């Protein structure tokens, strides 16, 4: 089992690496828009607003540097999506990568799905470290030989060469979404995956690009009656017939594909009754769910709304079993967060490998961890200040009024342009990846 996340001596995070430029003025294209470990945790992928995917690979531990628990180094970088223009609707389609999902590894190559607003692509990432030499019809430099000069038959041989990592698009799943794709999720049968946009969810077979099956459609006959949109969707980790999707109204629907072909009637409906005393102008906006994630065990799911993270038991629909406040001190600031559009930020959340802890981001490059066993929580900061290798991360505290203690930061001095929307937790170890604008931070637990 993994150690906890909180204060005390039980658990400490320390700095491992940071990737990305230190520039003050960050190019929009370099802003990281998704972060995802593969199933083994040996590879870590990021996508950015410029449509690029960068894959980092963990170095093997070396005998002469036993303490350097494998660092992540760039393995492959490729342009996944290009900007497009929809001439019919006069719309620009951004190249920004919305989500990356790895497929379980089945052979030497790795496969991942990446999507922008409209088009999903299946990429194959493979290695080449040998090349064939001694062709009969070609010279070594690739020119065709004069057939009359070929007098003997040669057997080509494989010669070693420098390692090349190639990324090639194997499938392109296009033209199935009218609205913007917010989620893709690979099913546990490893043959199908779902993609969700604002109003519909489609089920695809990984081998078939020219058709998908529409399994949820919440588009009203009259668009003026539109009251909610789909914000995220995910397949159950073990039951390939079950998936959930969340809505902008703060509800989650669990659907079973065995019950009916079109899952418009959900099997379960998760919603927490609203506390009338805390109702405000912003209640509806902040109750919108920005992310939903099943636990690895498949028994729980976690949802993130603007101010909190909730853990739900799939067997209990009327209220969450756990609620964690992420930045309750912002409740009094909702007016200005509405004016600067931050209130619409979509924070994601993730589980650790044993489902005992969860992580999600906040502002000022803060991110939060909650230990489900001890109910302890901690606020950490992704910054270059303490980015010496093995430097311990000091817990941060936000002061909300009254006298400020010396190591606290006041709510009014938080930087709302620095936000941690995307984080990922290694599936087996206490290694986390945190995207802070154009920088990727990697932290790990202390090595004694």
C-alpha cells in the first residue's frame, strides 16, 4: 500500500525534475493541455495547445547512480494535430490536444489516442535500431542500380543503427462530432473506446474509422430548451458495458450498454441535494463537474467541481461518501473569478495507484492532495524556487483574513493566471506529474 499524502513524518514529496522553458512570456502553443502516464508508468505523455505530443520515457536505474530513481527523458515528439478551418461553418478548429489515452501494451510498440475538438487519432510509437543493407536493386545510397549490372544475388543483412523512435498515425476517427470533444476513454475490452462532446457520446471500435455508434444523445429538439451539457465521460475499468458521464448541472449518470442500445435512460443517477442556505448567483456555475474518474478498483468514482472533489460509492446515489474542499477560501471571491472567467476553469483530478489518495489542482501553481484513510490534506506548489534535486516540498498555507502568519500567503496575492489544471499519478509508485502552464514538474516521495 502507498503511504499517505499529508503532513507529519509519514510522507514527504520532493522535487525530481522540471521540463520546459523558463520564459516570462509563454507562447500560447506551448501551454500543456493534457498529461497522462501509460499503464506501466514507464512512459508519460503530454499534449499542448500547439497540437504537439511529447512522450517522456523513464531511464533504467543505473548501477553507478543507484539513487537516481529513473528520471524521465524525452523519448518522442510529434505533431499530432494541425489547425483546420471548417469552411461550411466558418469556424476555426484548434489544434490543441484535449486528451491523450494510452492503450494497454500488447507488443513492442506503444499506441495512444489523442484528440482535439473534432478529430481523434490513433498513434503507433515504435523503435528502430537496425536497418537492412545489401539490397540487390538499390545502391547503399538508395539509387536504383542498372539491371544489367546485377550479376549476383545478395542476401540483405540487418545492421545496427542509432535508435530511432517513430510516431505514425494508424487510424483517424473524424467527422463524428458536431460539438467539441471533451473526453475519450478506452474500454476495458481494449477493442472499443468512447468519445464525448457537449451533447453526445459515441462508441468506436479501434479498427473501424468510418462509423461509430451513438450511445448517448441529450440534444433537445429545440436548442433553446438546452439546460445542460456533457462535461466528461469515462468507461468503467473492469466492466466493459458500464460507463459514466457528468454534466454541467453537477449530476453524474451511470449507464449500462447491456440494458439498451441507446443509453438515454441511465441505470444510476448521482446527485447531491443542494444546501439551500449556501445558494447564490454562482451556485449553478460552480456545481458544474469538470472531471470524473473511476477508482482503479472500480468501486468508487471521483468528481471535481469548481470548489471541491467528491468521492462516490457506485452503490450509493444520493450523496458522496467523501467531500474534500480544494480552495474554500475562494467562495468569497466568486464575483471577481466570474469577471476574469476563471470560474469556468476545468480542473481535473486523479487517483493514486492504490486508490488511497487523490490529487487535484488549484491556483497560484498550488495543487492539493487528500489522504482518504487519515483524511489529512496538503497543499504543495509547483515552482522553480525549490527545484534542486531531492529538495523537499514545503506545505503551503493560504490565510483568509485576520493576522497572516509568516509562511502563509494571503488570498489576495494568489496568482490566478498560474493554474494547475492537469495532473497525473504514476499507476504503481509515488511519482506525480504536474502541468503548470508550459512546464511539466515531476515530484516523487522522499528516498530515505
